[in-house]
């Protein structure tokens, strides 16, 4: 008995030591690569102001070039990054072409420079995962170990982009399978995320955090709690709009019988028109708008129209459908923060910044099916005082969004309502959702009663 116990503890100790070393190395490497990526984006944004005309006028030409670049050198770099990593983990044991690293970096920087409405976290996650996959090939890892190290790459990339090491680690293990947290990868993901975050800080990356401490005095306000519940429902609907818009736009543009480069150029022209009519704040990363909505002084976002989140959804869907390279999480943060600002302006102007912060994480929770990571991110970015409101809003948004996602390769391992019948184990894109049989018969009975009443009224 003692011998078996000793053998078990020794094996666990060796395994823990192995993954501490490996995930630390992976985190440091990815932290350095992501730092280069972020600094290149900052440099590109600085050069936007040196162009003698509006920088987004270059978007049609850049989209065409990005499409050519990716199709020619690294087709797996297409899209918004995180989705491709999830697909690789589920279908190819985490195997990712190493050419993705330079091509994704160049394509994303160019797209953001030209004003494409995309984010930086998806490419960072894909770059991190591809680097981890390359390292695992070099060291001849098994398929299971490669999958683990690639998941660490997702966590490290996310953590080093947004400065949220805990949320980054949880996101990496939560986003793959809806309803399941991969506990066997939890330790390596935490270490990789922290190592990448620390490395990026050491190399000069500065992160923005928001002070929400002034909400301490209203932590047990029943009326505010009721409003937060309403906000969670609203954010779930916003998440559904985001997912549906991206899916419909992508499929619709694919069906247009035109050359892919012509379609990219036309979409670029549409985005230029949107920028000229409504302003450049709906293009690019949109970090200034996000920061304005989260500023405790409402003056900074006073001119923000209520429909800002809808315009950002449109420009993001168009950019990605037109072949632009970049992530969806930063646009989701923009959409969440501005939809929260709109909700606060409609129902509770006094707490408008709180609702912007809740939208920031809750739309992420719904659109990406990551309520735990979203709640932890709220704590890391906004402080512990917002945690209970964020958890409530994020989980409601996650449930209300339904069985859909901006990452169609996510595997479904739960149903979000007991009255729905869902086939578990499928990709969420292929999930067939129906009313559970007993509920279906009840629904049919209610429908029959309504029809009978209508017939009687007609008589």
C-alpha cells in the first residue's frame, strides 16, 4: 500500500515538474513573440497619422493583398485565429503549420493598419499555438502532449495581449469544449499565461486596467441587481446578433459568384464608405472608444450613439468576410462596452460605466461560451468589487445566447436548457437543437388550444 502510494506521488511529481518547465519555456517564447507583434501594431498605428489622406482609404487594396498573402503562403492562417487553433486541437492533435507565425503577424498588422475591424488576441493565440506546435515537433512530443502545449499557447497568447494571466489560462481550457474545463491542462496553462504576461511586461508592454472601486458602496443594492439581470439578458441578445451577423455575412459573401479578390476589394470600398459616413471609430481596434465608455467620467463617451455596437458588428463581419486577418475578441469587447453604455443610458445613467464594464465581459461570455474566463477577466481588469455583478451578467448572457458561437469548431458538451434536446459531442456549428419530446407535446397542446380559441372567436 505504501509502495503504491509512493509510486503514485513520484509519478505526479515528475509530471508536474515536466509541465512546469515546458509551460514556462513556452510562455517565455510566446511572450517575446507577442511583444514583437504588439509593438509592430503600435508602430503601424503611429504611421497611420503620417498618411496624407484618411488611412482607411487603403483598406480595399490591403484586403486584396492580405487574401493573396494568406492563400499563397499559409492558407491555415485565414480567419480570426482562435477558431483555427480550436479546429487544430480537435481535428489534428494540435498540429499547426509554423508558417502561420510570420504570415499571421504580417497579415494582421496590415489589416489593423488599414482600418480593418479586427482584434489582436486571436492572431496572438494562433501565433502562440503555432509556436508551441513547432516546439513540440522539434522535441518529438506525442499527440496528447502536443495538444496540451498548444492549449498553453492559446492561454499564453491571450494573457500577454490583454494583461490578464488568470483569465487567459482559463480561456485556453474553457473555450475548446462548451461545458467542460480541461483540468489536466490547467496547471500548464496558468504557468504559460503567467510566464508570457511577465515576459511581455519585462520587454516593455504596458497594460490598461480600470478602477471600479467606487462601486463598493452599492454592493447590496436590490434594484441594481435586478437591472444587472436585465442587462445580462440584453447582452445575451447582443451576443446572438454578433454570432448571427458573422455567420450570415460569411456564408452570404461566399455565395456571391465573383472572384475572391474582386469581392475583397468591394467589401473594402464598403468599409471606406462606412468610415467616411460615420467616422473611423468603427474601424480598426477601437481601443479609444472602449476606454471612453469605461472612464468613470461619462463626459468622455457623451457623443457615442446608441447604435455604435451594431455598426461595429457590421464592420467586423465585413472585414472578416472580406478576407481581413485578425481576431474577434477585441471587436467583441468594443461591442460589449458600447452596448453596455447604451443600456446604462437607457435604464440607469448613474451606473453607466458599470454597465459598460459588464457588457465588456458579458458579450465575450455569450459569443465565445466562456463565462468563467469572462468573470475572472472582470476581476483582473476592473477589480474585485465588480465580481458578483459580472458573474451574474456573464452567466445569463452565456445561457441566453443559446447553442451558437463565434468559434464554430467548439465541441458541445452540455445543453443550456432542460427543455431542449441537443446532441452532445458535436461541433457547435452542426448542433441540432429541438424541443425535448415531453415539452414538444406540451407546446403542441398549447398551440392547439390557441387555434381552437381563434376558431371560436371567428364563429
